[in-house]
């Protein structure tokens, strides 16, 4: 048995596994010999991926059609995993970025965003992390965003919840390390997917992440991304960073009072 499989197997559970980074995690974990539980809303895509992973890597695969915004998501996942041992959790699914002024959003929209990007992420770590702690081995990967290192006007919910995921995961890393459980937060920049046409490939993001698991508390894939975050965190004030984000997001010269024009985008979810 290889060391990765021994430490993080026999099963990995990946949320948002129907596309993008989640799908790539499923592929690379299968290639390392782990059986995988694929969780997402789009059953046909999960079934297609399941067939590919079984054929290419000879692993066992379970597909779980589950809406993580539904009230019964924990019950669904408990039932789906009650007879298997989850050694690695990949918390990948989350609410996508919505560009809008916070005051133009409804209270329900804001609560749903916080529920998905904060409460669901914590509950899944708590559900599976307890078993990993008891057995003395395992791992959890929290997919945050490079936006979690920034304060993004007009992406208030997104950047702030991604910042929560970053600090939550880093703190949990220290709590669980003595018990043999590795926690890693990955904060990707733009990654090519169904909605994004430029940036890093999902393959490179996932490969870098898996190589870092067990070695660090958090990582930023991509040399350029790391350079820019180092620059803004160590050579600029918080106020200057916020003003830069305003100017960057506006796509136009920033007014003296910091105002700029924006338009609201569609509100969808991952998985």
C-alpha cells in the first residue's frame, strides 16, 4: 500500500465533484489508489465520471446526488457513508461569486450565501473530522479562494466567507495535527472551468495541492498568484489594498470618493 493511500484512504469524499477542480480532485485521488465518493447535484455527470474512474484506475466509486443547500444534506451524506471509512474530505463545493452591492442583495440571498460557504463547510469538517481524529489519521482539504486574502468591494459575501474558510482551516490544521489529521486550505486564483475561460488549469491546482497536503496549513497555487499576495500582504497597507481592488473591479478610473459603476451578475452555485 502506498503511503498516501495508507494515510488518507481508503475512501475520499469530494463535494462539487461534477466539474472543474472537484472533478480533477476525484481523478487525481483515484490515480493515487483511493476509492472516491462523488457528491454533487448533477447525477448524470457523476455517473459518467464514475464510469471513467472505475475503468481508468480500478477503484470503487460511490455517487451521491446531493444538494448541499438542502436541509437534509447531512442526513444524506451520513447515510451514503455509514458503511465506509472516509480518510480524506475535499470541501470543494461552495457558492460562486456574485458581483453586487451588498445593500442591493436580499436578506435571504445573503443568508443562503453564508449558509453554504460557512455553515456547510464547518459541519462537513466536524462530521468527518471526528472519525479521523479517533482513528489517528486522515486529511481535509478546504478549497477557499485567493479572494480570501483580499477585501473585495462588490464581492463582500464571497471574499469574506473565503477569508473565513482560510482562517478556519489554518486554525483547524493546528488543532488536528497532533492527532495525525492533516488540514490544508488551498486558495486558487482564476482556474479554467465551465464558467472561467482563463487562468490556471484544474490539473495544476490539484496537483500542487495534493503535493502540499501534510506539509503546510495553507497554499496559493501559481507562482504569480503567490507573488502578488506576498506583495499586497507585506508591502501595502490594508486601505491601499482595498482601493486597488475597487479600481481593478471597476475597469475604469476610480473617483476620488471611491465610487464606481457595477452591474449585478447571475447567482448560481457549484456542483
